[in-house]
C-alpha cells in the first residue's frame, strides 16, 4: 500500500524530530529500513556496511560522538539487529526493486541533519505542531527529512504502478552535510551497473509548485586542516624566545583571502575555524586552521588548494613555525545531462500541482551527489540533479527552516514519473 498524504507527513515528521549528523544517522537508517521492509517486497535491502564502501568514508566523528548518537537511537526503540549492524558509523542504505528487463536507474537522497538549534518560536510550524527536534543543537535544517520521505514514496510508487521496466536502486546517503558520504556510495558495487542516476534537493529558494529539471553550478570543494607548531615562552619576560603559532595562523588567514581568482571560472576560499593559544601571557605554541576551497570545476578547486597550501606554508616559515596539513572531505563538480533534463521537464510539466518548470538553474554551492553522478557518467551513463520547489520560511541551514509538506508529493510524482519514462524510452 502506497504512502498516503498522512503517512508521508507522519514519516517526515518522525524523521524531523530525530535529526542526526553525519555518520550518526543510526535512528534514521534503522527507521527507514523498517519502513521499507514493512511496506515493500524489496528484491534487495543493503544496510550500513553493505550499502557503502566503508574505506571511503570521510569526516567521520570520533568514537565518543558516534557512541553518543548510537545510544540515543537505542533509547528510541529501533530494531536492535539493524542498529547493531550500523555500529561504528556505518550508516545509510540501498533499496533495490527489480521489475524485469530494462535499464538500471538510481535515485540518490540524503538523510543527515545539521548542528543547528531549531527555533522554538510559536510561529515555527514544527514547534507549533509538536514535531520540533528532540535533540538540542541538531536539526533538519536543509530538508533531508523530506528527501528521505520522497525516496520511500518513489520506491512504493514504482513497486505498485506496473509502469516501470528495469531495476530501481534508491541510495539513502549519509553524511552529505560534511561532503563525507557520497564517495563511499560512489565507490560501492551498487553504483557500477547504474545506467541513469537522479538526485534531488528540495527548496533552494524555489517555491512550492516549481520544478528545476536540471541543476548545475556545483562547486568542487575540499576541506583542508593546517596545524601550526611554534615555541612557547613568557610573553612579558622573554617574548623573543617564542615562535608564535597564532601569529603564523593569523598571517595565513589574511593571505588566504588574497589568493588571486582565476580567469576560467568561480573560485572560493574560507577559513571557517581558527583557534590556538592557552593564556594571555603565553606565546602560543600551537594553532589550527580548518579551511575550505571551492572551484567551478574540479581543476579550479585544485588550483585554489595548491595556492592555499603555498600561502599557509609561507606564513609558517615567516614566523619560524612548522605546519602539518591534512585533507578532510571533498567533492567534485558535475553537470546534469540534457537527455535526462528533457525527460524531467516533460514529466514535471504534466504533473498535478506543478505550476512552473525551469529547465536549468545553478546550485552555487557544493554537493557530494556529484561523486555518484560522476561515477555513472564515467561508466557511460547519464545523471541529473532535480530541484523540487518548496516554500521554506527561513533559509537553508537556519533555525526557522521548514518545508511545505505538499511539495513532497510533487517530488514523488515527478521523480517516479521520470523513472517510468526512462524505463519505457530506454534512454
């Protein structure tokens, strides 16, 4: 039995109450697995370690953080057998429906939340209606609860419609917000036979009733950590004996923003975390920068990364400090294929409740669905990233973000219709 509007609302709100950050989506994964097993006769359901290539996880939290969220999920009465399989931060799942001869179509939806404190204002619907986040300091502030619900709805629609010939794989991907999970799914065996991949995002400043058939403008991104080491000394008595790691860090931060931009396209740099020192009267021995670089293409991101390392090394040398680098999470750029954009646009134009269809728009940010898109395209397939409009009070990643729940049906209808059309057309 397919999800009714009430079912969709209930599932989305349950996920909204329990947002979990990257690689800590224990409740979310177990809840989705239980939902799918109870509603569908799936051909395959791969959970946790079986859904991803674990060696390619990026930005995994420490053991204490993983344990804290694992215990929360356990207290929420999820299936303990499923939960135990996820221990250590091996979250996410892949659901597979086989419906005869035809192409293999993938749909990628992300499932993680954000470290944002949700608004408790009475004007904020989740607070007013009683489904505000139960976890202080965590929130579904980007619509991934709606994405997961759309993924379940599409699976059910395809299972019941009889209009699709081929294989459907839905990738419920962890750790998008830290661009840490896409690569682990793109490196798994599940992606290797995918002929056509769809990914989606709700909102993005597009209102309810508007569909973007193909989103481009993904900035390739890489996170870079730099740890400076100097020499401590008494700031008043012997300042000349110290080598100031914070001074090296500050020089690096200032000069990172002076990296020349590139004629070939957009580039970005940001020093998001800067920290160091122990006391006002101690020349600081250690300091740290956590930065990111982005580029309109992967090549432009690499240009920014090379320049950033040069800047940081030079700043360390200037202040007689040493510096050690480590690379964090990253994601490439990608482009939506026109063949799929055309199908999405045509299907959306015939979907009830859709009032406007845009062929293209630019994301202007980064997304690790690009790993999966790139993997399919490199194997000779096609990929497309679809925007599902929703009225959202507050911007993405803010305490007042919410979605218009009626837009979840638009997402299911457009994506399921596109998947059925792909099966018929053999794109």
